[in-house]
C-alpha cells in the first residue's frame, strides 16, 4: 500500500501530522501490513520567505496548545528556537534519502532539527551532518543535493494546505489529523474488501485537529 504525504519541513502542522503518521505506520507494519510512503514537497509561505512559524505569527494560547499536542505525540516543539530557513534543500535531501530507502527517517530527523534542535535546515553543512546521522550517502556538487526533488508547489499566505495524506483508494486526510484517524484509515485502506473509489469521485477530507 502506498500513501502520499504532501508537506513542508517548516510547517508545524506537517511536523505534528508526520509524527502521528510515523507512529501509526510503525504499528501498521508491526501488525504485518505493508506500507510505502511517498513524500511530496510543498513550499509554504514561511519556508519561501525564510521566516518560521513562531510565537510572532501565532497567539499565545495556540502556541502552547501546539507545543502540548506535539509533546504528547513525542515531538518537542521549541518555536522560539526556530532558525529561519528555506526548505528546498531539505526536500531534496528527503528525495535523496528516498532513493536509498531511508526517506521516513530522514524526514523525521529534519523535523526534529528544525522544531526541536534549532538547527538551520537551509545550511548545507547542517544537512550533510543530518544525512550522515541517518546513513544517507551524500552526493554533492557545490553544496547541491542530488537527485533534485520534484518542484514544490507554493501556498498563499492564508492557505497553508499541508499536511495532506493521500491513500490508495483516493481518500484524502488534510491537516494534523489524530493518531486514531490515521490508524483507522490505514486499516481500512489495507482491507482486502475495501472498495476502490473511481478517480472521478470526490475524496473526503478531514480538517486539522489537535
């Protein structure tokens, strides 16, 4: 079963959603399920401009709520430590890791580097160190990461649109959906009796929840 994950490393909702999805994926595989994750890059306004989602962009209550929700799922979010950085090279590193079979671990490490560790994920030396830690063989040419990731779509300031989870039958979950919802969808999508929805049908969506 293949699940497409559209995301941006600079998006706190993508970080939270992926942390939950990673746990659901581990449980699914432990139960004998097969799963391939395909990463689709998306450039949010904050990563395009090189400015992070921080307390300056959010009210105090939502910031605390995000941090609590992330901590409950095992992700430390230090919004006050985020280093402003574009994410194009980070997405390319995930593409490189995908070619070597370690994209999921690489994505998780990049999220931690950005939101927990306060590292500059736009810096080639930082990315090289992160790649080495995961075991990704780094091929560089003047600091550029090969292979190049597909071109990331851009978002409007009022419309972040990520994360997005697309399942084989056309079901789409949008936002930092709950762990329970991800578990349920993985079970349902992997069921041998599932009905594959024609591509012309409208896929249901789930809005971001904490």
